[in-house]
């Protein structure tokens, strides 16, 4: 069993013992989504930590979208619950980069690519992707040509 999945299970047991209904239901649903992913396809397999993290990211995104939909639909109590579930899931994900941190990484990668003699604008993208993988949600950066 992967370390992230086992941490989820341990935290679920702790939440059940503490009678924390919100945390326990959120972790149950997440572990169920992980199990569904493991049995999807022709053969059952165990997910790696990266794959488990992707499932958690997908579940957190569902919570954000549901919270927005509930808020627009005039159901603030349901929106608050979805936001709270999303915050619980966020504790299992890597810290997201701020806009400034991302700009700094991009500027550094572009300078490194220019120093190496790269003339193609896409050359630093591999370096940026390695440094920011799983740490960027959506950021709008101005395009400088």
C-alpha cells in the first residue's frame, strides 16, 4: 500500500474515533475514488503515490466546482460543506505555488535556456514542468514576446 493511501486510511480511522463526520465522510469518498481507480481497467492494480495524488486533486476539483454550483444555486450551506471538504483534501496535496513564485521559476528557466543557447521559445518548458508539476492550479501570466 502506498504511503499516501495508508495515511488517508489512518486519518479516516482517527476521524471516526473522534466522531468527525465531515472529515470521515470526505476521506471515505476519497478512498472509494482511489479504489475505483485501482479496479478500473482489465486488471486490478495498486496506485502509486503520484496516481493517488492525482485522484485527490480530481476530488478536490469536484468539491470546488460543486461549491460554486451550490453558491450560484442559492444553497450556501451546501456550498460551505463542499468548501470544507475541499479544504480537508487540500491538506493531502502539495502546497500550491503563488503567482510570484511561478513567475520567478519561469524567468529563471528562460534565462537558463537563453544561456544554453536555446532559440526556441518552448525550450524552457520541460524545466518549468519538472519544477512545478502538481504545484500549479491555474495562473494567468502575461505573454511577453
